[in-house]
C-alpha cells in the first residue's frame, strides 16, 4: 500500500529526511525530551509530531500537555505508558521512548507515514459506492475483494487488541484514527488512552452503551464494541450511529440497534453482517472477545464459515423491551 498521508502540509521529504515545512517551521524551537516538535497531528490527546536529531519521527503525547500538571497525574501517566510499552505485538505501534521533560511526562509512539483509517474513510466517502469499493480495495493491504481486505485489516487490529487484553490492559480509544498504515502494507493499532482515570473521551459512534455514564473506565468489552463500530463504518461507509449533537448521538447509541449493514450496502455477505453485529451487541457479555473477533475476521477474509450467529428473534424482542 502506498503512503496516503499528505506529509506536504507538515513536512518536506529530502534526501536527508523529513523537515518541517511552511508555517510549521516556526515551532522547531520547542522540544519534548530529545524530540523537536514539528507540528500537531490533529489526532487529539495532545498528539504532536516530533523528530530526533537522528531524523527519527514519532507521535508524541504528554500528561496534561503543560509543565506542573501534577505529580500524581504524571506518575499515573508513566505507569500506564510503561504497561503499554511492555506489550510486544507486531500489530501494535511500538513505543519509542518514555520520559519526563520539565515535569511533564511524555510517550513517543511510532509515526506511520501511510496515514490512518480515518484518512481513508474520508477519501472513500467522497466517491460513489462502486468507485469507493474499488478505491478501498486498492488502498488497503492484502489481496482479494474489498470485503476480504477490510476483514483482514480488522483482523490485524483485533489481534493487536487481543494482545493488550491478554496483558489485562484496555485500549480505551479504538477508533478509525487509531488504525494506522505504515506505508509498506502493514496495519498497526496505536493511540491507546494514557490517562483513563482522568480523561473522559467525547461521545462518538465508537462509544459503547455502557461507557455513556460519566467516569465509566475503559474495558475490554468496550474496546471490542469500538472496533466493531469502526469496522462497521469501513464496511458500510457509514457510522453505526449519527446525531446532530452529542446528546442526540448518545440517545441513538443508548436506545437503538444499528441498521443491518446489508441494508446500507447490499454487496456485503451475510457472514460479514453477523460478525459486525456480534461485536456491536449492546450487552457486553454477549460480545466476542478480541481474539474471537480476530478469528472470525480472518475466516471472513479467507471465505471460510464464521462462528458469529445472528441473534434469535426472541432475544431481539427482549432487547427492545429492556430498552423501553
């Protein structure tokens, strides 16, 4: 897969490496640890792009984003960062370094020059359906049909998520921007929540119903739901829920089941629909584990039977009564 990220707005590539371009060159005096800050990445959570004197690029996040944010907050950030760095999996964006600069903790994560799934979705939604499917098939790594490649992409992310869960860590911020392309055909999961006790993410289409309560911490079940919602958007080009405001979106997530994917995109297989809706079960205990979701997605990519089964009619009726 070719690199999709428009680095020209942030960096200029020369034989000597990447260099700050345009107006962003003015921030080169700011540093975080050994990294010179080149500009904001627009991924939230105080994420900026940095470069070492040797030219290595990294996505940098900090505790609170300012000196003096608090010793307890800094220490909690460092504990979480070290725990995440201890999970080694080829599908995770590797942690480059962890440190403290002027009282503020920071984590440097691998910067992927191929962009992320959010970039790709913006591109695909700008085209008619058939063109989008062809474009998406060509832009995603792997081989086979659009569905097969999308399933394989999701399986890579689910496998990385399963590695975090095996270490008893929840990701906390699974979304399209967290699924990264390395520019060489690799799919990586990055951007895990670093301050789960303090940071309450805004309501989004990836918010599990149980996380709508303020202060509800990240969980492995909510991670699976968030990945299911992310893949739902990839497979259908539509998020599972929409709303004109955060309140409307929260009501939709709380009160409605997502539309059956094949009603939005009839080219999808029944197996793909079952896998997506299984991950989006409203009851956390009914969702698959990340490992089970990974196996189903690989089976879907290979054209093999999947384990996910549609909900029975009585269970759907019971769910509607419960919400009422």
